[in-house]
């Protein structure tokens, strides 16, 4: 008996101003994604003065919100919209948060430390259910896999990855058959190594010498290869730079890097541009996704950066 596929649903996609470019790219992937608008305004005291356009027309319609929590000041206004959208008698609500920004702040080293990741997880977990059930929460390459258990039963987390975008791009390189994948630490290896079964891999380790932490190659051969360092996110980039130096010293022909989330606070991406003489051509390519839209605008047309868009993946996730 033939299986009849259900027709694709039409999804009304809302977004903050930071995500305008990415939202338009997502909409281009499918005629079933309709962009909707919000008036992002503020009162004189700085608190949000927001308005959801076409609110009454959303009754009975599937709704999604593409969020960007690029700074704490943006979180409150977006949560205000998120908590309002589910109330519009919609059969389903999907929240896409490509980058879960507090993911690297989950450790408590002494009593009194505040794990921000728990706080944000609770805030998202308390989005009330729509008429159709729990909110679907789409996140890409969350920093620590155990963080998926921080979310409560009112949301259904869907954890995606940007790695297929990297693998597709690597297949297009003229030296694709000479690529070796490197992981800057054992945490990155645990996260991603199963996604690179057809590649040779290199794993680093960090050893302490006095007050210094020295990066060393733990296993793998890099001599003569194009080595691509893979991790989930980058902040200052110090670890990547140290890894590049070790790879070059061990005979790597070329070094590139990929991170799903190019956070780069305080314009730290400038350390990697080919205009920086100390790193002239140190990285042949530096791939990021558009999960951090402010970074995408900052590094536009600046070598060695290339942006791999999550648009098609997000469009597909909205149909689940």
C-alpha cells in the first residue's frame, strides 16, 4: 500500500531586525513560508513597545519565530513576542534559536557561580503550549550535549547541526581528497567525530606547564594535508590560533577552520583577516554559519571568511 505524504504546511515566520537577511533566505527556500512583520518600537523609558501585524489573521495558522539573542538587551523584547504569539489561537508554534548563547556558561566551579544556561533554559521551557501542543525549539550545535536535558516538558527541543554544510563545502575544494579534520580538544572530538567517519582526524590535547596551557597534537598525521579545525563556536579565537601554529609546525600544507557559531565578541574576528600581517594567510578558509547575524554583517567580503547559510536547514525544520 502506497504511503501518501501529507501536504506541506504553510508557516508564518516572524523575526527580529537582526535576522531579517536570514529570514528572507529561509523564505526563498519554500513557497510555504510566509514572512510576517512586527513593529519593533520602544517607549521613552526604553522598554519595548511592540505590535504584531496581522494578528487576527493568524488564527488557525502555523507560526514560527526566528530568534537572535545576540545580546541580553535583545532577549526581553523577543521573549515578549514569543510569549504573545502562542496566544493567537495557532495550531503550532516553532521557535528557531540557531545559537543558544549561554551554552558555554554551564559550569559551577564554586558555590555562588550562576549558570546562565539554566536560567535561559527555564525561560524558554515556560513558553505555554499552543492549541496543538508544546512549542518546537530548534537549536543548532548546542555547546554541550547534556544541555538538552535542561529544557522542561512544555517545549520539544530539536537539535540540529551545521556540519552537513561544511561537508558539502569541503567536497567542492580542489584538494578535497587531501582534507584532514582536526578537533581542538576532546570535547569537540566527542561532539563531532562520528559525523566525519570518512575523514582522517587529528585530536589535540592541552597540557599544563607552570601557568601556561600548551596545545599539542594527541593523535593523527597532518604533514602535507589541508587540515580543517572543527568546533561548535569561537569567542576570542585564541585556541584556534594556537592550533594553527602547531599544525604549521608539524608540516600541514594548509590550515582552515569551521565553527557553527562565529560569536567573536569585541570584533575578535579581526585577528583572522588576511590584513593582519601576523596571521597573513595563516587560515586558507574560515567557515561560519549565519547563526550569529551581527558577525555575518561584520565579516562580509573579508578573507578568509565564508558564510555557510542555515536557511535551507531551517526551512526543512519548520516542516517537522
